[in-house]
């Protein structure tokens, strides 16, 4: 399997612009996670989908952030409008298994820089 | 709620030194415990796991034992290599779902 695929790998944009990050989970996985990683705050869970349904979005910073999973093979994380403090590496991860914490498979991340 | 506490880094060691990275947790129920590793420029990947008390997870020379009495899951390796330089995350998962709770990460730097 190709693993979790994220795009773009790097994005540089200006404040106020819309940013869309994309993720293709591993085929057959039923859970998808979006994380944000910064030096200051470490690894933060933004949102968690199970069977394409958002289960927990309490980590989404504010209304500027939105995430969708229209089908089992695709998810997007959108920031509109973007701000410099959104600069971070955004990771998508997927998993399969019963409750109890299955292994998460992470993508290589999308590094976002907002100027 | 659930939480994971790791020793703060960076941890700097010489090649072939012994490694311990401490991890303690707080959880309701009986969690599974994990160590993930993040190499520079990459995403996290599972290093080892343990699903019940007294289990020992091991991989690539790393080991960790699930200690329920001390709520700990310390990571150890007898002889580190330069290639082990990375950030190590301790995590727990509970029956509440597939979500994992991660610690803050510990950066390991191994010098030749």
C-alpha cells in the first residue's frame, strides 16, 4: 500500500488567503485524524472522523478551520482566511481496528507557511 | 481525562550509550500504550506497543514494559546509534475509541 498521502508537501501563502490541505488515507481504514505540529504547542489533534463522520472536532482552533471527508478515500482541511499563527506542519493519519487504540499511520505532513 | 507525561528533552547521548526516556500516564480503564518515533522531515510511525499490564513491547532494539502499578511505560535501548536520533512520543489509547493521547515528545540526539 502507498500509505497515507498528503498534498501539498509545502505551501507558502500570504495572510488572508485560503489554504486547502488534502489527504488520502490507507484503503480500508475507517478512522482519519488531522493533527497540527508546532514547536511551541507540540502535536495537537484537530479533528477525528470515523466512517467519514466527524466524531470529535474540539481541537479545531476556530471557525476559520473546517474539515470534510466526503468519502472513505479523501479528506480536506481548509483554513480561510489564513493567518501567520497557522504556520505549522499538518499531519493526516488513518487507522483501522476496534476501539482501544489501533495503530495510527501518518502521512509525511504538509508544511504550511503563512506570511 | 487521559494524559501522558514524558521527560523533556533534548536528550543528548554518545553512540553506544544506554537510553531511557520516561513516560507516565493517567487514564481511566485499561489503556493500550504506544511509542511512536518521528525522524526528521517525516510523519510519526509506530515503534512498539503493549496492550495489557506486564506486557513488553520491543522493536529495533527498543523495549518498554507496561507497568500498571507505577502507571509507566519507559522506553529503553541498550546501545543507541546515530540513526536513532529522532523525536519519540509516548501515547495511550482507550476503549473510548481509536483516538490516541500523545505526550509532548522527547528529542533524542546521538553523537558519534
